[in-house]
C-alpha cells in the first residue's frame, strides 16, 4: 500500500493543509494481506479521520477549506467554507451545494449534529451557514456540491474547532429603553447564579433575569408574562367546596332477603305433576307450581271437620277453615270443599311471590315429608351487594350514601346503588365490616354470586369549606406554601395551614381567603425563582463593602 503526504496550499487563516494520496488498489490489497479485520479497520479509520486540517480532498481536483476554522460556541455561529482548485485559486461561481451536514464525528460523537441554515457568503464563491454550537470541540462539516464543468459532485470534510469564549467583564450598560439584566440563572433551576453570561456543564445557556421582573412589592416576586406562559402556569379561584373521598371495597352480589319465598310442604304427600319444571324460570304470584297427592290422615281429618261444620251449621266453620289454611291448603281448595261437600286428595300449590325459581327440589313421583322444600323463589328486580370496608373507613360511611359498583365481568360500566345498612360486627381476622348496598336490577344484569368492586362517595365535611387543588400547595415537610397570583405577573408566597384531604382537594384552614386566585400548575418554577432571588440578595449583601 502506498500513502503519500504532500504539502497543500495555505488556508485563508494562514494554516497549512495536508494532501494525502492513496493508491486504491494498493489499499485494498494491503488490507487483505494484513489478514485481519483490525488492520483493515485501522487503515479505513486513517482515511476517514485523517483530515485534522482545515481542508482535505484529492490532490488532483478542487477541495473544500475553511475561511475561518476557529469558531465560538453559542447561537447564530457562522461557518464559512470555499472551494479552491489544486493550485489554490478559489472557485467563485457555478457551485450548487446539495447535502451539508455538521456533527462532532472527529471527537467520536457523530450522533451529535447541529442544524445548518444557508446564509450569504462574505465573498464571491464563499459558502456560509449559520448554526448553533452547543459544545466545545471539533465539528466536522461534510459538504458536497455540483460544480459547473465537472461530471461528479465535489465532496469533502472541513474541520472547525469550537471553544467557549468567556469573559469576566461586567455586562455593558443597556441603551435607553432596553431592559436591564440583573443576573443570569441556571437553566435547570439549580440555585446557581452568575453576573455574566455563561453555560452549564451540558452547554446550556444561563437564562437572563431582568430588573423589571424583580421589581414587585415587598414579599412578592414578579415574573415576565412570556416566561409565565412558557412555564405553563395556571391559576384557579379559591372557593368553598364539599370535601369527599372515595372509600373502596370488594363485594358480592346476593339476593334481597326480603324478597325471598320458599314453598314448603306442611303435610306428607307425593308429587303428581310439575307446572314449572326448570330452575331459573320466571313466575308470577299465584302461578301454579305443582300438583300434590295428600298422604296425611291429619289433613283428611281436618277436611272432615270442616265439612261436618258446614253440614251442621255450627259456628266453628271459619275456625275449621283456618285450620286447613295453617296446613297450606289454598283458599281455592277450601272453596271447592264448600261447593262439593266432598274431601279432596289432590291439590295444586301456587307461587307466593313473583320472581325467579332459584331451587326446585320437587320431582314428579317423589314422596315428600312435612317440612320439605319444594320450590325457592327470589325477586331479583332489586339485589344486594355486600361489600367489605376497612375499619378505618367506617366513620365516613353513612346510610343513603351513593355507591358506584363495577362488576369484574364488565369493568367499563358502573352501576349506582345506595347504602342501606352497615352490619354491627367486624371480622376479627380482616378488620373489615360488611356494608349492604341496595341496587336496582330491573334488567337482570347482576347475577347472584358475582364479584364487584365498590366505590363509596363518602363526605368528609358536613358543610363546604375553603379548599384548593392539592397541586396548589408546595409541601416541604415542615412548611406548606401556596402562591397567590396578583396583577402584572406578581406572585405572593403565602404560608397555609392545611386540614382534610380528599378527591384531589385539600382544606385550607388558614392563609387563604375565598375569591383569591392561586397558582395550581407551574408553581415549582415560581418557587425556584423565589429561592434564586433570595440567594442573590444574600450574595449581594455579602459582596457589599463593609
């Protein structure tokens, strides 16, 4: 491989440039013969990063060079390059730039780029850009251009060295009508100020603080309106509000105990016929459920007593009829006895309430004894949700409070209920109490046994109190402060005494009055400004002559 270094023409700033001639065929063969990736990579790195001087290109054609390779950091930094021939003469026309790029590749940070804005050059043929240099170091301008009379674009890399230009001189006095800068503050809100412009460790400019921003009444802070807007400062009016919080618990859907009915046999017998044969069937009060055969001598004897009273015209007819009713004989059967005068062995039992058949032990042909359950019916138009609530939340629970119920099967839909009762006993192991919530279930959406999440809206105060959004209060642990917004961008820090919290609000017992406007968002910026200015006042006092 042949690498030949030649002395090139001097740049406009007087610095010498270096021209490197590399035979491509020898380069390729040398990389292969080196027998390793490391050697090939080293050779390529030499080619790619050799241009440490202001200009670098092939020696037999035009090349790019910097008009001024030393540049400052900051905004609106000007970069200017020009295309010169192999003999050093500038190309002044016929240049069309196609793809410029500026990055810190020479310092190993090619991903750090800077935007380029094309501006007018200082001389014919000069190509100028304006950019923002955020960090000191070496910046590579990769540029390509179509040149009149050449078949291919001319490309190259020009290196600029950026350095911070700092001065400790005091800032110049402002002209008449200009705002006077008092000091510069850290852009990240740190308690660090400077009397002169500077940058932080990340290359960010310190932010100027103007005199008119500090000229507020004693105990207040003034901030420019544009800064308030950029920081997203929002305010709200102090008002009286009813404080409430959400008490949560897990619950289970159960039937309303007051809407249950059981058809129980009051005598021995057999099931002859079922009129309702399916569990889950809907029935109406008075609907026939089952026909039974009476296998009880006691019931037959009471029928005989009733018929004897009818025939004899005795005064105990109603007493005898009442005895039949006590044993579950329907009024329709008793009316039939009056009409026919003959005892019956087969009777029909009817539904005592409307609702859903929850249980149906009765089967055709089975024998039942006195006390056997034949049907269990529940009216599910209203159901209960029994929720367990933590002991610490019981004081906030009252009868009649609203409760939002969300089923695990459908978390997107909330059902409303009302607290009907708080059970008087706590579970010793979980320290929870059961709260009964009545819920309308006209559509039958709630199913017995379903799990549900319960959120009870519990009022914390009997009457409205002065309350503000919790975000309005800055709490250091030992001090609570809210910022009251005045006219003209003035903010007053106010110590407050807090009370109850709930629903994103906090009660203010002292420090604020109804109708005042307070900062609810962006108050951290105002607090940072206040701390910085207090630090500056202390710094100024220490610097004053004794």
